[in-house]
C-alpha cells in the first residue's frame, strides 16, 4: 500500500465525534445496535461506554483517541480490505488502527456474528 502523509495527517486530526454518528447510522441501518457498536469499540480500545462518551464530548482526534487507549492484543487478527486498503498492509500505525475500527464497524453492519468480530475462539 502506498501511504501518503496528507492522508495520514488528515486521519490523525479528524475527531472521533465527527465520525461516530456515521458509525451509529451504518450499524443501525443494518439492524445492529449502538450497544453492539460500543462493545466492539471497547474490545478494540479498552474504552468503556462512559469513557467513550467523555472522549466524544471532548472532541478528541483519532490520534489522541488511539494514543491513550489499550489496543486489544488480538487487533492484529483484523484483516481484509476496507476503503480500498488491506488493513494488515497499512504501514502507518495510526492509520492502521483507524482502519481496524472501520473494519470492525463494517463487519458489525454486515451482520457478522459478534464472536467473529471480537476474534474469540
């Protein structure tokens, strides 16, 4: 994958609060719930619902969001294509983490079973 510094910088400075409503719309349109979305975000980042809400209210950037999280040790098991990029081949760590989140939201919206999304046995 060819990384561009402009793309990576734009992603780093984007606020989670600006994208979160789109995540909710995407999953609810497909019959999933906001609670399931929060469960997926908690699995990936370690942020519980209250912490997530606080970060949304503070309008943290994706850079701040992922710098301060406890990324799940199984996050590397998230593979596949999202937005035209194979997530396991993304070289910029922050961009890869944002795409991990995008991929999990996509899997949730597509009706994948929660055990598969959360990479459990």
